[in-house]
């Protein structure tokens, strides 16, 4: 059985991206070299930041995929939005959508970061 446990983002400057993600995630990388930075998140997923100029085949431009973070409630989504203002470019302010309450930000390379909470379950 295959396991999805890594997300690798192509970045222009791993050091700048590491500063961004360390501030955003509140965790330090477990590996930090000039060409690659690796985070292991509390849930076990690994987030790698790889210098785009060393990736073969060359990566496509960012923006077509979203990395999604789930929150327990609309209040938590709003709190994360407040925390991320000034750290990330906000592409979509907090909004109700069919799948829940959400906002979208972008990292320095244009990767989309969506935060959402599912709608409350009917009683």
C-alpha cells in the first residue's frame, strides 16, 4: 500500500520560504540546507521546500494546487486568518462556501494555502 506522506513545493529561495513557513506553522524544520528544507508536522505529514532550479524535470508555475489546513470551527478559521495577516498574501478573505468556512492565502512563491472548517452538522 502506498502512503501519501510528503508534499514538496518548488521554491525560488528555500531560506526565505523557510522563514515564511516557520512563522506560519510554528514549527522548526528538521532539515535546512541551501537547496532543501523539510518540516515534519505534528500529524506526520512532511512538507519539503526544494529549490526550483535544481528540480528535474523543471516544475510548472505555482498556483494550480492548494495545500489545505483544517480547523475545528469558523472561529478557529478567523483566528488563523488574523494570525496570517501580514505573514502571507490573502487571496480570499474568510468566506462561507458549500464545503464550509474558508480563506485562501499564498506563500512567497504563489502556492495556495487554504484554511477551512466544515459546516456544522445538523442536529
